């Protein structure tokens, strides 16, 4: 999918990923929408906050729950540039997000279509609709550039 046809929330998530890289964080951005409107956004910030749980998805979920005054985000959508890890997939389940859109797959650390496949487990309490590959080329490019500069 070319960048000019990307939905606005994914474009914003990619912008946040770029901002994340500029601060020295792994370039991942996340946006949560409700009714087509952005209600929360974040980028990775574990180094900046000294918090290993400060992944873009977790921060965006926290902000959305606070903005809405509720812990259940069933009528919300998460737009994230990288396949969520097991921790983030667990947070998505607990927040009861309705839909998840992600850009690049993560064969090493992802837990949606790779690894733990959290949403496919029998014990999973909630299964969001999942759509992958949206903005994948740009998201993967940001990650490759970030990690190649550090090797």
C-alpha cells in the first residue's frame, strides 16, 4: 500500500515512529481512534522514561483509557507500525480493543502472527480483528535504518 493511500491514523503512527527514532528509541508509533477520530497516540519511550513497559501501544492504551475514563476500549482501533509483542498483545486483550492495524511484521519479537500468537490461544479472553501490512514498507524502512546505524 503506497503512503498516499494510507489512512490518516497510520500516517500519524509512522510520523510518531520517526519521532521515536529521532530520540534514540526504537521507531514504533501507535495511535488509537474511536469513530475515526484520534483519541490517543504515543511512540516508544522505554529509554526516555526508564520504563521497559513504555512501548508505543501500552502508552497509547493508557492515554486512551484515561481520555475516555474507562479501561475498556471495545469501540476503539489501534494503529501501530510494528507487530505487537507479547506484552502489548496482552494489553490489547485486556483493553478489549476492537481492531488492530499494524505495519511491519516482527518475526523475532512479534506475538500476533509470529511467536506466541496471543490472540489465537485458547485462553485469550478477547480477540480483536487484526489487519497487517498497512504501511509496512515505510515501517520496515524506519526499523532497518535505525538498527543499521547502531551496528
